[in-house]
């Protein structure tokens, strides 16, 4: 069921990008925030399509961490860039320190987790550290997003950013579930298969709210 849901909702990022593009044309003041979001979702969709094409054309499935992860990591970086540009207020040193501490704490947790693996499980170290990138990067994106959201003055843009943050939180939860499942069970997570499309649905709500809203 979850696999079917993923197939049905795969075009959602393209729809999100289209609605945000329409919003950017209606509200030029939102472009610095919206354009990186659009590119991020398109890049992520490209990764999903590339993954699917590989699985169809090749008898060998991709490893747990492979070249397609470059697309998904790029998506995260682009969304981070979007929130850095959402407000004219400069990022403070305190904000940088808080996010840096959270990232370091997450990285330390990954080190502890790796140390706790059995010797046989450490043979998949590339998959472990490749998968560990997503929770750590996700914390950085969410930390920056929340801090920048707090200083947004425009009511509509603030509401849209709030929806996007919820979508990013669901995406982060999906990546954590996937990482944990790959480490513990050496297989993908069914929970993640539900959370990824749910994340896109929430982002679509955010895009629609920006189209329908008026500047304030």
C-alpha cells in the first residue's frame, strides 16, 4: 500500500514547484525564498525518477547510499538556502552557534550509534555514514528554518514558511525512520514511505496559501 502511495504521489513535487512558481510571479517579493524551494523540489524529483529508471533498467539495485543521494542532499541544501534568504534580517552569531551546537550534537549521536554497532554491522560503514548525513543535515535545515521564520514580518509569507517547516519536519522524520530501519533491519522503512508523500502534501498546502494570500 505504501509503495502504491509513493507511485501515485511521485509527481507532487512538480505540482508544488508549479504552484510556487505561480506564487513567485504574483509576489515578486517572495522570489528569493521561493525559487530555491522550487529548484529543491525539482532536483529531489529528478533523483526519484533517476532511481526508478535505474531500478527498471538494471537488475542490480542501488546500494543504501549511492550517486542518487546527491540529488536528495542537494534538495536539502537548496531548502536551507531558501530560508537563509526569506528575511532581510541578517543571521546572528547566536543563531549560528545554536544551529552549530545542534548539528554537532547530532553528529556525536551518530558516532555513538556507530560505536554501538556489532563488528559485522560495521562492514556497511559507507551506508551508515551516507545515511547519517540526512538526520544531521535535516537538523541544520530545520534549525535555520525556524530561526528565520521567527523574523518574517509578512503575515502570508510567514504562514507559508510555517507550512514548509512542517513539511520539512515530516521529511526529516521520514529520513530518520529510513536511516534507523536500514541500520537495524537492513531494509527500508514503511513509515518513511508514508511520511515522504505526506511531507509533499503539506508543502503543497503552503504553496497554495502563498498564491491565495495578500501581502501584509
